[in-house]
């Protein structure tokens, strides 16, 4: 089955509500009506509502950058999947390396959040990736396999096809060092094989697998030409409406 490409922006801790509105105004009409590609922007929680409103009637969806695994309760500082939905989110990034590195996110908590997101109808974008020191000692494949297996633990096969994974090598995030496209393709293929071992090849073929890490308009065409790469999870280059629109139009970009 042909997988619909997915271009997702992760704004991290950037942009106020006013700046989010300005981004939505500045985003080109082409990006707002793009066909054949799914487009998602993940702003900080505070800007979710205004961004969802400002993009209403366009093809651009909005997502959260994390969520809690509980429905509600005494969890100071947390945001539930239902709250994200109510604010207009359709997607949620889970297990980003910055959350793993700075906020104690583990494979087990990612798995809990994944289950909670699915329960509330959010599409999870599950991030996996190795650190530089792991790559240097040939541990990349082990790290990826373990992260994917643990994320999928207890997820019913029929729900797996709708998931999105993102391969984000930690050393490529915000560094300007992109992973070579053929290597990114290889690791995305490994993610798909690992999913297939869990649920069989059918659902694994439906899963979208994104590449993330210093993605720019100049590199996107080559990345998207790789058979295992179905899209991109973009940090820095998603902050400017113009460069994000170029990424959305990846099939018109010449590298
Ligand atoms: P950059 O595109 O800024 O390297 O960030 C990647 C990322 O972490 C997306 O989630």
C-alpha cells in the first residue's frame, strides 16, 4: 500500500501565541492546500489552540510535543491526551530525545503514553534514535530495535498500522549534521523490520517512518527519494513559514 508522505514540524520551546498566529498567516496557500502529503505542526502547548484555529479549513493539522499517560488527576505540569484533542491536536510526538535526555522519559513511559494517545484518538509520532557514543561503538541497531520493541509492547496489531515512527539520530538534531540518506534509509528499514517481527509485514508496511535531524529544504528531496523514508520530523527549518512550505513541497524541490 502506498504510504502518504508526512511532513511534521516540531517547534520545541519556540513561539508565543502571537508568533504562532503570524506563522499561520505567513504560510503559503500552496502549503495550506497541499495534496498527496500530510502536514502537521507541533507548537508548544500554549499555542496549540490558536494555531489550530488559525489553520482551520486548511490541510495543516496540529499536534502536541508530549502528553501524559493518565486521563486526568494530580499530575502537576502535565497535559492529558484528551486535553490535546480538545485544543485541536490530531497528533502527538512521543519519546523525543530531548525528553529522554532532560526529563527522564523512558521506553516504558513512552509505551504508556502511546497506549493513552491511541485510546484518545491521537496519532502518535514515536521518536527513536541512537546517541553519538552508541553509534561510535556500533550499537545503533541494538538501540533502535530495543526502543521500537519496547514502544510497541502490548499494542494490538490492528492499531500498529496507524502509528508513525521517527528515526532521529541524536547526534544529527540541531547540529547541522544530517545522517547520510542511505544510512537513514537503512535504519528506517530496520525500524520497519522490527515492527514486522512484532505484528507481521502487513501492518508494518502501513507505518509511516520519518527521518529527523537537521532536515532542510536543500536535503529533503534526496531524503524523500529513499524508499523507507516516508517523511520528515523537522525542528529548526519548521520555524519559518517559508522554509516549512518548501519542505511540504518536497517533490518540487531540486537539491
Ligand atoms: P532539527 O531539525 O532542528 O535538527 O531538529 C530535529 C528534531 O529534533 C525534530 O524533532
